[in-house]
C-alpha cells in the first residue's frame, strides 16, 4: 500500500475563561495503494504511484506508506525501492512476517514497518495479526527490524490480549483494526445491504446493528486507552471513510488514522489533493 500521513498539528482555541487551549490534531495517513491496483488492472505502467508523492506533499502529508504484499498484487519491489529512495517524506512499509519479506524491508530501510497478516485469497487485509499463535516468529521479525533501526507497528484487533502481547514485543506502535466497525456502520447507515456486497452475517435489524456499532467503538476506545498505558502509540485503520471517520477520530488516545480506498475513490472525481484535504477538514471537527 502507499499511504499518506499528515502529521500532528497544533490548533489554538479560546475557552470561555479567555484561556488558550492547545488542541492536538490527528495524524492522517492516506492509503494510495489503489493507484497501483489501477495500474495492475491493465498490466501497464500507468498510473505510477511515484506520481502521487509530490501531490501528497502539497496536500500536507508528512509520511508515505506502502504495502509490499507477498503476492505483489499491486506494489512491486521496484515501487518500494523507488518510493523509499525518492520520497522527501518518511516512508512506512507494511508487510507480512514472512522472512524473505522482512529481509527486503531491512535492506530498504523505511522509517517504519507495519506488520500485517496476509492471506493470498483475500481481497484486502482481514483482521489483525494473531500475536499469540505467531509470537516467536513475530518477535524475531521485530528484533531484526529494530536491529536495522526501523520503527515497528503491529496491525492488531482491539483486544486486551493483543495489546498485552504487543507490550511484550516492545513495539513503538499498534494500529487497531477498524474493519468490523466500518462494516457495521456501512450496513446500518449506508446502502451496502442493498448491494451484491451485502455482508450476510450483518444482515440484522437496525436495533441490533446500532447495539453492535456501539460495542465496536467501545472496544476500539478501550484498546487505545490500554495501549497508552503501555506507552504504545496508537493508530487505527481499515474501512474508514468520509461518513464514519469522526466516530473514531474523536477517540483522543488515537494519534494516527490510516484511510485509503475511500480517498482514492473520491480522488477519481475531485483529484487526489482535494480528496486528502477534504478528509483533513473532517478530522478538524
């Protein structure tokens, strides 16, 4: 994936007492991996993800993220090498815990590596890393990345046991998986249930969906609070869009949001720069 990251900014507001309040705004990460998806759909050299780098910077981005999948379905090795070499912004490289992939990441030396689960049959990442079953393998990957001075983040489900294991692995970041929250939101507030992509297990009554949505958000907030207690920085992402993002951005313990497909989808009609700015404006509310 390629993602754009718009860093911490300080906003100044005035309370009723006349005192100045400093408000920390969220880091905004924009996943533009779907630029490579469009290229690979025709097996040609256009659009080129590299062309997005300058636009991302002009839109206020502070970081670029790319996902080098084992099956190379969108970003390829040459893309990863060129983005890390040519980007004037820090680069976060998402990857699996496969040893060969970790070796490549260590050679490329991005600023951050985010470890994610991969299934070759999946359309997109499904759920967080299973830290319990893969603890030793993940530990070795984290240690090797740290030896190469690469910051590490783990993409995990928002549960206590995953946070406790993350602390044991001594990572700097976790990214909380918001996919279930996003799916419930889409079934409740969107028209997903009226399309061929309707999620069968979420074809529930509106009352049930509302209860489930509240539960999902509470789990994310609880996990973010626990991560902060462990001195782990918190990002969140998967399925976030212009409709649901403020429900997550208002959780103060979360410092960074990863938002991708929805921004690229909007950019088809508005252009990439405006699509990024539109999302940034939502996060200021």
